[in-house]
């Protein structure tokens, strides 16, 4: 019997059976970085959809770990297949001796790919999607870990969007040796996701305004992991984020005094963005009115940098920024709820983990 879970405006239906029976607009496949579609759910999709899917996929290889590649659905009724890249033996195997690091990488892969899946859904204006248990087959990620990580990702993503998605999660016992209670981690994870969403929307916890005047900004002028794009009018708020980055031990580049706003802008700013792995876009009424911030976001987008928007207020994105940002997940920092900083830490850590371990 199907089970349903409502998270914010979206509904997740858990189904038993083969994912190719779905009538959703999109089917998600779990694949290796060469998109070979040689085993598990990907092989099932290939056999049902035909070689057209494989031929389209081969145009886009190799794909980095955690990425999502979009292809035709071939003979299937779907509009697209989303290939989540969960297998890259070189990156995974080097952690075989360290269970914690391996589990962290596997968690990051699932979270990173699911976030991209929903960004693609928004970009392509899709509303229905069918998921397998990502990585639980050939990728070899433990079933209970996949369930927990997917539940957490569903909770975080669906709780921060007003879009209404119809989501199917297919459970399939390929070897006919699982009992119903073996799937219990999935039901528990989705129940927790539903509870998280309900709590998030009913009990935000306000905190007092904090004085960040004494925070020591440890900006790094050479090879920083993070570039901070912001308006200096928001410096006091941004100092709080710098304090968070200090506590994480993450290097960052920030122009505090406007030193580089003149002739040196292109030479210094562009170099700093080029060297960074992540660009933190501190979105506010002030930053969206800044031409320099717009230039920085445009440069970062053209360099295909991972951009993480953090919103200080509800100001809409400026026109020149909205094109790059509307499909990117953001974190609300203006609410000051108890989970805001943890979400920022998780997003940064997951992004750095994936980028540091991506196949070169």
C-alpha cells in the first residue's frame, strides 16, 4: 500500500515496484561518472527507454561526483531522465579505511545531487518526479544511510520553497530478499522530514540582535576557499557570518574597506573569485542595489562557481542578479531562527566536501 507524506506544499508518495511504471514528468537515475547505465536502476531505465538515452548521456561525460545530468527519456513516457552521479570509485575508495569520512562523502553526494535535481525542476518548470533510493544499489551506500540522507534533503529543500511538487519514491527489492520492515528507515526518515517541516513553519525562535563589532575578520588575500560578495552597508551583519566561518576554520576573502573598488577591481576581485571554490552572495536591499555586487555574481556565474545566496532581508534580487540566482537555493538569515547558522555550515561543508573530492 502506498504511503504519503506532506512536506510544506509538496506531497511524497512511497511506492513499491519498478520506477519505470511511474507517470511522472521526470525519472531520477543513479549512475556512475561515465553514465554507463550498466547496473541497478539505471540499467532498468536503459532497457525500458532504449539506447537513445545512453547516446544522449555519452555527450556529457565524464560527469563530476554529485552532479546531475539531464537526458532524453527515449521510449519512456517521461520528459526527462535526471542522472544523479553517485559512483566514482577513485574518490569513494580512498576513504575505505575511514568509515566516518566515507559516510560524510556519501551524505554530501546525496544532498548535493538532490539540491541540483530540484533546481533543475524549477528551471524546466517540472512538477512531478520519481526517485529511486539514490545510491542504495550499485553505489553500495547502506540503505538506512540513504533513507536518512534523502529524508533530510527532502525536509530542507521542500521546507524552503513555495512550489508544490508531486514526488514518488520507489522502493524496489531487486533480489527478492527484503521484508517490509527492512524499508522502515525510509518511513522513519520521511516522518521526521514531515515533522521538521511542521516545526519550521510553526515555531521560529527569535534571538536578540547581536553586537558583532568585536569580531576579528580573518580575510585571506591569497587562495581563499570562499569569496564573500556583499554591500559594505551590511558589514555588521556580515561580521556575524565571518565569525561563523572563523569557527569553522574556513578561509575567506572579503573586501572590508572598499580597497579594491577603483582601478584594481578587475585585477584583484576577478583573481579572488577565480581562486575561490564557493561564492557567498549576501543578498539584501543594499547588495541588490550595488553594481559591484552584480558584477561579482556575473563573474562567478561565468566561471561556473558554486554560488550560495544568504538572504539578510526579503528584498527581491536585482534584475541583473535574478537571472543567475532565481533557480539557486538560498538560506534565510534574516529570520534568526535557531537552525540558520547550522544550515549555512552544512551547505558550506557539503559544497567544499564535494568540490574537494570531485574527480579532476
